[in-house]
């Protein structure tokens, strides 16, 4: 009896404390929430506590929050996931530990991206360096596709070395860092031998993670690549027009039958914009025929950031300009890529999920968007990141949404 | 005889006429040829080139990487590529006189060869900047590494102030080491070894008296270059009046002008919101006031009253590094926008990011659009709307205009094109 009374008292007191106290660290009020994972597409409030999503509901009382952000007229989504980047930045020439890679924080925060996947810039030999030098030191969450080549993108001679494509060592590195390594990449090989592809597939199968296929495999036909891929495997640079790989649409602008077949079978098409990987002449007819990207991988690297690509929101805005609905754009920037890398803890605003959130606006005006061929498409709207939160912390605030007004005393 | 003479005269006359006709033909032809050789013609923009006192609608022609002509109505027919800049502003490529770009993988270091620095290209072109001055990230001991790793590989023109400390900004303790502040060696690096890249000396982060500043000035005198001082980690603060009037020379640079951290750094605006009189006097004396926004060095409570009382910085710069890039600073266009919203004219702001810094670092070939100079050009739109601008204390100033870089050209190459104004529409191309 005494004990029960005590428990009830504690419960009542704590309830009262919670009700009057401020159990919410940050409350984003009145934004239009688009959270495809939870089928939310409405005006709602988003409450964050302890770096996690606490509640998404209409009319959460401001009195419960330590800090309130007014997101009227703005959209609120899970932080974006960019599954094709090169962020193993260092001082060597080239990509692996090199100057062609770039620091994710430089570009992610300002474009609403909270998670990037490095696309095989490292392999099992140099992943630990990548991890120590970049992954552990970035605000952006960095995951990785491990290259089947032992040293990742370390120059042509290393990338062509069959002896250094070891599925067992690759698998063991995955076993060591399963929270970071989310796929295996095959992407750079000039021979006609399928051994590298098969070894990458072996490592991926053993680890139960997807294979990520990039285009620099000139001797493999697109049809053969797609045929060897399993449902859930990802092909990138989907809408490129280069000599190294056949386009997904034919000369008449029709999506090739075997591409449609692959799509039906569950092969995932990542955009992989980069400096050469995205052309309106391929992407526009493909989209009209039902082949859009499953994810908006930017192929972020030193040469794409100042070209037509720019950043992930610019790439997403291209699809708005091409007629994709904003809800579909958000799906492909959040939940779809999270699922594709089997990280269903990400890309959603479910209670308890890490509070990676982007508050964004649609800017109206007259805009142009450029593809890898230097051709332009016109649009009247453009997405802009107003506020980016990474595990509840503000990592970008464009217009001072979270700030107090300056006043002269 | 007479007849012959007459004939000769006629011939001569004919010859003159022919010669004149020929000359005219040739010059017309060469003119046409010259015009056909315009690589990029920027049409119809509002050109602001403070050095040349240009402030109006003009066309800018670029040929072989250089400015070939700035004039009204340059014919379109003679250009290979035309950029329609109607409604936009055209300026010389901006100079960011305070940045930290010595990125590297010394995981124990702070800014020198370390991760607090950023690679310049990702931040410069998208805000109209074509030249950055690294503000003392390296010293004479590690400048060569900086050059090899960053300067030689960047598309952005990277110049540098050399730190008076031999190891540059390796860490706070190294920066106190008076046995590693060598004016002679520092001056040799500037004058004898790298005069094309090193444009001045930096003194920063020193906890002691005026020793470091004085050594930097000594090096500056030996090398004939200015000194930039970040003067604010003294507890209690050292006198900035003494710094301005006794230790620095006209042409030397005081950075972090609008910083507010009175416990360690004397402020230029007093606690009653008044600009200290000696600050005006120092500017009159020729001391250069640089913004150097950074992650901790720009407060509205300093900048707003200063601007109201007519104190304008000589140079607007970012202090770009990882701790400032995603905070209130963002990029140079954003920092300029802050001043526009505090009442500075666009013309004044452009001068403070082009001709002024070029003069300060004694690089007269930069910061203007005179024919024959390397074609570093920026095109901006001035966005109207409702914007907020953050200072380093998380306070916001509301504004209604914001500068956005539309197109950036570095040495005649388009290195940034926000909306594809230089690109053809995709379905018009075969």
C-alpha cells in the first residue's frame, strides 16, 4: 500500500513535471511535414529530444519545448541521404586519400544532407585510414560502399590489379565495421574478364548487402551487368551518355527493354550525377516512360560541385523542373535510399529515429538547371535548405530561423 | 620631263590613296577579326568596376583569357558565346583577403596542413570569388608543403600571408614560441623565394605583449609588404590604440574588426555603442580595417553602430574555415549582403572586395576589368525578399536583399554558372 502510494506519487509528480516542464529540446512548429516512410504529408509539428525524434503530431504545445522554431510556409523532412559521394579527402592527387575527394561537411549541411555514402573511394586496405581521418571527424554521417579493389580509387594500376580484389578481406572489413559499410562497389575495370564483378558480388552476397555498380567498365555490356545484378543491387550514373557505357534509352528515346526488365526485377537505379553522369536527353524520356531514379546520388567530388551538379538539392530541383511531384522527390531523397542501403533507421521521422531533419523551402522564380553536357532545362521552383539538424544539433541555418533578433539596447 | 613628273605625281597620289585604302581595309579586317575572336561576351549587365569608375550598363568582352573590351553595345555577331546579363551586376572577380585553405591530414594540427582549413574551390566560385589570400595558415617552415598541396592544385588563385611563426597555425602553443618567429627568414620567403604568391605577413593568436606584432612588422619592413594582425587573445586585453598608432604602419591590416569578446580583445566600439575616436584616426592614418568574419569575429553589436556612425571597413572578407563555413559567415556573398543590409551601397561593397584588397596586398593587376587583365569576372543577382543574417553570437538581423553569384569566370573560363545562363536549352541541341 505504502509502496503503491509512492509509485503513484512519483508517477504523478513526473507526469506533472513533464506536462509543465519542457521535455522537448526543439519543437519545429507549423511546417508541412513530408515523411514518406510514415505516410505523412500534412501540416504537423516535429518535437526533438535527446537528439532523437520525440513526436510528430499537429498542435504540440509550445510550452513543452525549450526552443521553438516557426516553420510556417516551410517544409520539414527527414535529412536527405546522398548515396553516391567521394569524401575520402586527403592530400594525394586523385580520389583515395586525395584532393579530388571533398569534405562532406562543406556541402552536405547547406543542402539538407545528413547522411552520405562514400562510393568505393576506399577498399579494405585503406578503409581504416578513411575512417580515422574523415568518418570519425565529420558532422555528416558517413557510410561507405567498400570497393572490391583493395585500395579503392587509388589510380588505374591499382584499380586494374585482379590480385588485389579479395572478396574475403573485403568481407572481413565489413564484419569489422558493419555499422558503416553498407555495400560493395565495382566500378572501375577495363578488362573483359568478369572476375572483378563476380568477386564483388561474392563479397556482397556473403555480407548480405547490396552491390553498387558504377559505369567505368567499358568491356561489360549494360545488359550483362544488369543481368548479373540481384534485386536490390544498385546501378549508378543511370542517365549518362558516355562512350564507356550504353545509355538506358535507345536512339529513339525509348527505354531499352532489358532495362525495363531489370527495373521490374528490382534493380535500383541511382542518379549519380557527377561531372558526366546525368543528361537531360536520357533522363527526361526515361522519366516519361516510368524510369526515374530510386535515389539522387550526386557523385559529389571536386569537379562536380562547381559544374551542373552543384549539390543534392539542386539535383532534386531538376526533377521538380522535369515534372516529378515534390512528395516523390522527397521519397527518393530519404526513405528510398535508406531502404536501398538497408538502413531503415534512417530517412524517416519515426519516434526514436535520430533527429536528422531538414527544413526547406520552395523558392519561386525563373531558374535554370544544367546537365553534364552543359545543356539547360528551365524551371520555376527550386528547393533551398533553411535549417539542417543532425541528431538534433543545428548544422545549418540559412536565415537564422533558430536565432533571436538583434536589438540595439 | 614635266610630263614624267606629272605622271610620277599621279602615281604617287594613286599610291597614297591605295595605301590609305589598303590600310583602312586591313584595319577593318583586323577589327572584324578581333571582334570574331570574342570568346565570351557578357551583354547588358550593370558593370561595377570601382577602379575604372565604371558604374552602369556595359558589355564585357573576353578573349583568350583576358578582358578585351568594356563598352556599351559590343556587337553580338562577333562573339562565340553570349551571356545575357540583363538585370544582373557584373563585377571583377572578388578577392577574399582572409581565408584558411591549407587543408591537410596532420590530425594533431589546428589550421596548418589540417582539417580546420578547407579546399578553396568549393567555396570561392559559388560566391563570385576568384582570388583568396590565405591568412597565415603557413609559416616559412611549411609554406612549400602548402604550395604543393593546395596552391598549385587549386583553380582559385591562392595568394598568402606568411605567418611570422615558422610553423604557421599548427597549434596555439607553437604560436607562442618566440624562438620560432624569424623576421629575416620570413622576409626571404616573401622577397626572394615566392614574391608572386606571398603578399604579406600575419601575426595571430599571441598571448603575450607586442613582441609578435613587432617581429611581423620587422619582417614586413624587410620584405616591403603589409602585416595583418589578429590581435585578441590577451588577458587582460592589450591596447589597440597602441597597436594602431605605435606598432603598425599605414597599409598594415587589422582584422576581425567587428569582433566582440571584450575580456581578451579590445573592441573598436565601446560599451556605450560609440566608435572609439582613435579608430577613425587610425583609418585616416592609413591603417586597413578588415572584416575577417570567421566563426567568432563578427557581432552585430559592433558592426551596426559602427556603420551608423560612418565607420566602414576597408576590406570585406570571410575568414573561411570549417568553423565559419556553416555558421553565420557562410560565404563572401553572404558577408557582403550583411553590409548591404546595414546600408552600404553595392558599389562600396564591391570596392571593398575588389580594388581595395588588391591595393592592400599590392597586386595592382587584380580587382578590376581593365582591358588586358586576366579575365576574372563575377556576375551577381541581387535577390529581394525577407532574409535573416546571423552573427557569431546567434543573433539575427533581418534584411531584404541578398547577393547571389550567377556566373563566375576565372582567367576566361566559366567556373560557376548557377542557372545555366551561359548554356543552351537542352532540347534545342542536336
